[in-house]
C-alpha cells in the first residue's frame, strides 16, 4: 500500500508520537510510507513539510523573502514593515484571521495527492490544525482515496479549541466563547462561523474516523462530524513495549542518582504549569498533603516541564527533569518511580499512562476523558475526581504505606498492559482496516 500520513508536527507531543510511530511502522511492514506536516523534514524526503507559501501569489512570496532576509540579518524595524507587506499581500485571508476565523487558506492542500510519489492509496490524517491544511478540501480528498482521520483531541468538533473544558456550545452552535485563549487561540470570537463552516465540510465528506478512546468516540457521536462519517472505530494508542517494560528499580535509581529509600512520584507533561489541559496545582497540593501523611519520610516528585528550579520543603523534594526524546532514558524514570500521578483538566488517552502501566508503574489519575478506560480501578491504579488533591494524596498514601499491595498493582499494570497497548497491535489494527477499505473500493 502507498500510505500518506498527515499531522501538524512529527516530533512533539502525544499525537505527533503516535503519527510518527505509525508512519515508521508502515514502512517497516513493507509499505510505501510518506508523511507531510507543517514543520519537520527528513534527509530522505519521506517526511516533508507542506510548502503552502510556494503556491501563494507573487507579491506574498516576494514580501516573505524580504521578511526572511531582514530577520536573518537582524535589520532593525524592517521585519515589522515587511510583516505588514506579507499580511496585506493576502488581504482576505488576513481579515479572516483577524476576525477569529480558522486559517484554511492553505493552497497546497488541493495538490496533496500529487506532492508525494507514488501517489497515496490511503491518507491517514491526524491533527489538521496548525495552519498547514485546508479543511475545505476534505470532501474532495475523501472521495479521491480512502481517508482515515484519527482524532487526538476535540478541535475537529469545536469552533476553535482542542478541549472545551466543560463548555457544551460545540454540540449545537459555538459563539460567545468563554475561552478564546485556549489552544489554538483566536484574537476574536469567530467560533460560530468556524463551527458552521466545519459542519458544511463534513456533510459533504466521506470520512473514516478513529479515536483512541471510547470517551472521544462518544463526543463524536454528539457532534457536527457524525453525518460525515462512513466508518468509525476505537483504536487505542500503542507504545513501544520493547522499551517501556518492567525494569530494575534499584538500577534505575543508581543510573539517575536518586536515593534508594525515598518514595518517588512521577509526573510528565509538556509545560506542566502553563499547559491548560494539565492540573499542576492539584498535583502540587496532593504532594504536600501526602508528605504530611508520610510523617517525615523522604518524598520526591520528578516533574517535567517549566519548573523554575528544584524545590525543597519539609520532607519533600520536587525535581525538574528535562523533556526527554530518548525513550530508553525516559524508561529509567518510570522504573525508578513508585507511582505515576496524573492530574488533568482535559485528556483523551495519554501515552504517558500507557508507558507507565507497561513499565509496571501504578497510576493515580483524574476522572477525565479516556483516563478511566486506561486505569483499572483497584487493580493497576486508582481514579480520583478532578481537582481533588486530598483524594489523590489518600490513594497514593494507601499504596505507599502498603508495599505488598503496591507490588501487586505493579505486576497487574505490566500484565494488563502487555500486548493490549503495544505499538504492534495498533499497527495491525490500522493496516487491517486500510486493507478492508481498499478491498471495498
């Protein structure tokens, strides 16, 4: 099969990790695999950026060259001037963006199937926001070749945001948006128009939709996307279980220079304090409450993201760890920890929980999105209410204070995750579906 993968980025958060791992796995399985995105290139050109600017008008292209040259040479004032030239080279597009409309003016999209060789027989799309893809081309593309759209959040269903945080306007008609600051942010409230345009697009499309969680599929069933779906499946994410598997805790702690006797908690999130989907405040409060319950026992929280510096108070150490692209090194942190805590305002089906469970690390997570589908309550972890640090601290203490129960949860986590959340299973599910779609053509 000739498979084309689409995603905003190739190397970033959870959606990018899944899109890129599938792109690589398709090639490893003997298929012709290409990936187009907004940011990243590879030397072999199998992973390429979509160059929309080369399809724009000559005035725009010339103005953009002037802007790039002024930025590269750090010429004072000229970048601001040339930015205005770039904006007004496409006045309609600029006015739409200023008014809060989604930027669908991405002209390369209409030539998508001719941008890669050989032409795709299957298009597997992931995140389509990020100013690189013209959503208005979905009706045409989905009739030209089978198009599978894997949702990683709710942007496709809403007037602008990736997660509505309890707002239900997206079910009927957006407008009067209470949170224009949520990613991807808008300068003005164009959410009603955005949702209306998406609805018209989907009505004329033939989409095969996948979600990693049943929770997200339930949201799809209540949304404007549903009329455009010809086939829908829940396909859970999978991760590399050759790397993320149980390991030796003592060895991991020696490798990371962590104390042997301390209780160690782990929390991984890009920009934990600034990420609107994560709930670092609840996590921080839970750790403080847990430290009081432990009565002087040494407690360490390992947290990725923007921590100003390592913190110490009472018997607690909060240590910053960098965002790790090296999976082998990341696995050491799972192996060194006693519990993984995941506090969030919004989630779909976080990979970090799959990695934790696969490493035999029990998880305490908030009841949001697809997290309750990942954690088997009372077996490999606990589910607690959103924004409830006391509940999180109590469940953590119960496990840390009972080593036999913690060890049982650890074994259950690894056994229950094995195979079910593997990358191989995920790849088989998608390739099997692709073959079915092509046989129906």
